[in-house]
């Protein structure tokens, strides 16, 4: 990713916070095996400050959309408190395989580790950490094989939305871990961090940022009734 490409993904900027449109397929930070990560390119987002911004939270490698960065240590500490206390509202869009019988609901299934050797793989575990997701049907395909959902994670567990959808019987399209997608050669994960609402300032309205729909999700969403926004959309 070039500096110009990174800057082109900027959705919001002020003195404390940046929000970028994370592309699918990019790890947000370097893992134990190394390799390129989004974090490697944050220097392009300094905008005159002495240090590059840093991650205020995480998104999975294959999840796209709103990613919040703090521009300096004080801002990161403030954002960290907001995320930890659940005061930041996050809305995801997903295309799932199957058809939920209702139009909305709440999933309350505790989560625990699936395998101690893979600490980020999760499963439903009655003795695990509480995990709550609010969901709503935004549209359904005519053949009933896929559904467009809005998902709001009330808690922030690892892979929460992916495990919850799979446990309900409608896994997210393209999920090679918890769903039906093959390990390679299948569709990209259809999970997008659509909107984030951050109450960053005491005397201002919360900052609301919306990420455009990524190219790889458009066809499946259109089958469920979504209509492309009038504004131009990046890949």
C-alpha cells in the first residue's frame, strides 16, 4: 500500500482521532509470523504530528470498514476508555447464508476458546465470557438462500459476530473458520464495519462515521435489496 492509497482511505480526521476504511484481507497489526500489516503504513497519516497514529481497537484481517485510530497517547487513552466501557456504538453489515425466521433479535451466547493452541479461534461455551449481539434483517434474497443483516455487538469478544451467526444456523458468507467457505478459493468474508459512533467530545454531538460498501460485497447485497449509494465507492 502506497502512502497515497492509505490517505485515500481516510474517512474522518480531527485533532484526536482518525477513522479509516480498512480493506479486507489486511491484518491491522503484525502477527507472530510477521508479514505486512496496515499498521506498517500509518506514518502516512501523521499530518504534521511527530508520531504516527495508533490502533484504538482491532478488526479481523478479513473484515472491512471503519477502523478507529488515536493520533497521540492522550487520545488513545481516552478512546481506550470509551471502547472498554462500551460507549462507542458499532454497526456491522453482513451477508449470511440462510434465512433467520424473525426480522430482528438478540443473541446471548457466551464464548470461549475453541483450541488453546489457536487463542483467537472461538466457540460457544456456556462457561465462557458473556457475549451479546443485537441483529436486524435489512433485506432477503428472493431465493431465500442469503440475508443482509445489521449487527450490533453489545460486547466485544473475539470473532463474536462470526461465531454468533454460525451458531444460529446462518453463518456469514465467506467465513472459512466458522462457516461453509473453503479454506482457499472461496468468497471473501462478507462482514463490514459499516458505522461507528464515538462520543469523543463532551460539548459536541458524537462523531458518526460511515464506511462505503466494499466492492466484494455489492453483488450479494444487491441480491438482498441493497441499492448502491450515489457517491463513488472505492474497491
